[in-house]
C-alpha cells in the first residue's frame, strides 16, 4: 500500500519499501562484516539488511527490540531466508545494550527515539550509520534528529519520515 506521501509501506510504522531497497544496496556497497539494527519492529528492515549480507556472501546482522512480540515477528520474517543460512540474531533488549554496537561497520538506528543519539555515540569511528525518522520525532520530549545528524557531518534526505546517513568521524589525532 502507498501512504499519502507516495512511499510504499506494509504497516504504518514499518520501514518503507524504498528504504529497504536502499538498506540492501548499502550493505552490498559497504561490505560490512557486522551490521547492527536498533529497533527491529516487525523485521522488514532486518530482512533487507540480511538480504544484503547474503548477497555479499559474508557478514552477519544483529538486531533487537524491547518488545518480545516484535522480536518474534522479526524472527518469522527472517526465517524465510534460512534456506540461505541467514546470518541474523534477534534479541529482546534496548539497542544501547547491544555489545556489538561498538564493533559494527554499518548501523541502522530505528529504536526508541530518545535512545538514538546515545546509541550513535557508542558507534565506532568510520562506521556508516543510517538513522530512520530523522525529520519526525515520535517523542514529545525529543526534538527531531535532523540537527544532530547535520552537526556530526551527516546528510538528511527529505523522505517521508526523513533519513539520515552518516559516516562517523574519527576523533582528532586518531588513526584511520
């Protein structure tokens, strides 16, 4: 189904089909050994990330959500890819609590809105970070993320809900 902005969605809060295609392509281009997704919801974005890893022939995806039901739905979506030995692990926890967050080469931030900047802070320098919903906050206490994404050198695309793309900068004096 199409929403009023022309984007293809399967469910109101799920990752848009157009963004899923971009996620698969980013995995194929970046060639990450480890992909982390914070906030899997029903697993549509997870499935796109796993497809990219399968296409590459290496790597793995670690995803999470704080809702057991959403983790179960994600496992169901990714389960269809088991014939390809889908390299994916889904956990019930907050993204900030994923130990793999600090080692990931590609991170898809799609967790609770208030947690996304703290999660970004844990990401290693040089990692590619994609932030969903960059233009619309779903938390009245948290401003949209467009500002901090631009402050850290990221690009914000004016998609339906906004999409931030960042290559986390190295700290001054740190070797690349």
